[in-house]
């Protein structure tokens, strides 16, 4: 009984910690705008420097994504693309649909 209560309390604390991750009171303030164009405007890229309107402190996971991207590309070429090629040979066995074929055909540098 006491052990179950401790587990339940631990789970409640974990849920509270995970659910309040983005609920901080700190607001992100953008710096002064470099031009009269909004950074969300499609023409802003033509008339201004996008780096000037970007936030200075990127999220740390963005840097992790830059580091792990080459390994993900290698995994895509070594595992994912050969499996799609195999599935396209026997579509009934693997459930390969016409949508899969369309998406697979849109890949860059895909060998058939």
C-alpha cells in the first residue's frame, strides 16, 4: 500500500515536471526590426537580411540536429531506401501503396 502510494506520487511529480516545461513566465523578445518588412513576410528575404531578424540564442536541440544529421542521412541511404526498393518489388506483401510510390519517386538521387 505504501509502496503504491510512493509510485503514484512519483508519477504525479514526473507529470507535473514534464507538463510545465514550456509554461515559464519568460517571454522571448525580438530585437529591433531591421526594416519595415516583417520577418514573416515572404518578400522580407529579398529586402532584408534574415539573420538580422533571427533570435540570437537558438534551441540547444537545433545544434544536436546539426551534429546528428549526417548519421541520419547515412541511415536513410543504408536502411530506408533499400527497404523501399524491396517493398516496391513485392507491393502486396509489404502493403506498398501508390502514395508510397509517389513519395519514393520524389526523393533526390533515387536509383531504381
